C-alpha cells in the first residue's frame, strides 16, 4: 500500500496526464501555393566591380538538394548597372564555363569555396571588365535584372550609394582579466561616428595566418542610434568559419599569434534594416519563443538587397 502522500502525488500525475492527452489535437496545415518571387543579392565595394546573384524562391516544404540549388540560380537574365546615368550590361560568369585552373581565382573573387563551385552550376553577373562600374565614394548605382521562365517573368530593380569611408580609429587585441587562458582574447574596434542620425555600418574580420576570407558574424550590422557623433569602442567575438572544426575551448576567441584584419564598412540605412532582419531570422531559427521576423527588401519587384560597401581595414597582430 502506498504512503498517503505518494498516493496523492500519483493521483495528481495520472490526472495531469489525462488532461494533456485530452488536449492533444492533430492540426493539419494546408499551405497554399505561393507565386515564386525573384531574389537579388547584389553588392559593390570600393574599387571593385558589382556582383549580382539572382535566384527564385521555392515552397517552404520543397526538398533541397544539389540539383534543386542549381535550378534556383538564374543564368539567363539581362542585367545592367547604371552609374551616374550611364548604363552598362553585366554579363554572366558561370562556373561551368570556367576551366579547372580558373575556379580557384573565381572562388577568391566571389568569396566561395572552390570545391563548392566545382560541384555546382553557379552563375553571377559582374562588371569585372567594365571599370566604370567599380565602386567609388559618392556615386549612385542601380542594378536592373530581367528574366522569364515557363511560369512568369521577373523584373527587379535596386539602387544603392557608396557612402563616405567610416572613421576607423584603431583596433587591438585584448585578453579579458577574467580569462582563465592567457592566449585567448577578443578584438576591439574603435571608430568615430559623424554628427547626424542615419549612419549605418557593417563589421567583418578574417585571420590572415589561417588563409580565411572575411566573415560577417551574426550582429555584424548596427546603426548610430545610440552613438551618434561619438567615438565608440566595441568588442567582437570570433565567428566560426563554415566547415572548419573548432578546437575545444577556443570557440569565439582569437588566439595569440593570429593576424586579424578588421573591416568597417559604411552602408545605406535601408540596407542596414534588411541585413538586420536577415541576421535576426538566422539567429532565431529553431527558437519557439523568438519573435517572428518578416523578410524585408530593398529590391523593387522582388526580394533581397543591393549593398554598396565603403570599407576601411586595420590589421591586428594578436600578442599577449
């Protein structure tokens, strides 16, 4: 015979289980078919040609594999870049058209892994052969893209301006006093924001001694709502590189001996808002308690963004 207290607990547990079971209802959601949309991911950097990637959206529950990804990329669009009233066509550069020895150079230019490019039919549109499209401070750029398939036509337009260089004052490596490891630390960056609200920035870094590319961490974009007109220092953790196995205990930190290049970039405020929403969406994946994030865009006629990056770099040698 159970102790009275144990018997009471067992009765409560059984009753609670019955309540939960009676409240369980199978809900079937029939999502309507959505019209595909065109997606533009475009950028132009100081002294570099514009790079435009075009894709189309797919259903939320549609399967994703290598063949599906190949089908999403658009290889036959008409793309132009207009700079100060002069329109220049941007031809497609596809990995399938490149010899093997050119894939490595293409991977460095595009910021992709060479192995990924070798196994996928991937196309970008760029003004590599048109110096008049290269990024220059104070100029206004407009990207137009048009293509059609068996279902519909797509007509996308986006514009951006190359803003003045941000005032990057200094960058340095620091080991926190509370650290239990005397070789791991953070990177600090200090910059001065000009007077007047509406400035926005993006921060990235790379470790030159390990041959890494510049990588944007989550939370890479910020505006001047709290720092308008101020000289502002901030610290950053190191973001993991995709596909790179981390040493246990070193995740998020730079290490003594690293050579780190810090890059601060000024961007349009509208681009900041879109990239902020994009990063929030990535950070909230799988979190049932996170606020929902709707996709925002700077592209007329579709989704995505066109970002003009006016960047400046500083190099930090991590020493104790």
